[in-house]
């Protein structure tokens, strides 16, 4: 599973995580080479936080960016200490 950095305080009203960083770059910029798919499970973490959570990827249209972007929907029941 990919380990993806996020900012848990920056999310959509429905709880989807919008800021997704993989290996120092925006996950959206790497989507093709990583062969991302809807529903794919990833691990989300935030620097400075002592927990991580499993999330599912979802490709959706974002009104702010005016294009399709990858977001992550955390499953908070999987929250665990790092």
C-alpha cells in the first residue's frame, strides 16, 4: 500500500482529504505512473502526528480546481499509532 502524506485539517466538507503528497510531489501529478484506481487503498499520515489511517482513493471533479483530482476517503475505524 502507498503511504501518502496529507494535512488532516485540509479536507472537503464530506471529509475527503484533498492534499495528497507522495514522495514529495502531488499525488495527482504521479497518477498515471502509479496506475491509481478508484477504491484503491492507501495509508494516510501527517508529519508531526503519531497516527495513520487507511483510506480509499476516489477520482472526482473538484469545482475549485475545475478538473478531476484524486482524493482520499479515510476509514477512521482503521486509525492506528505509528
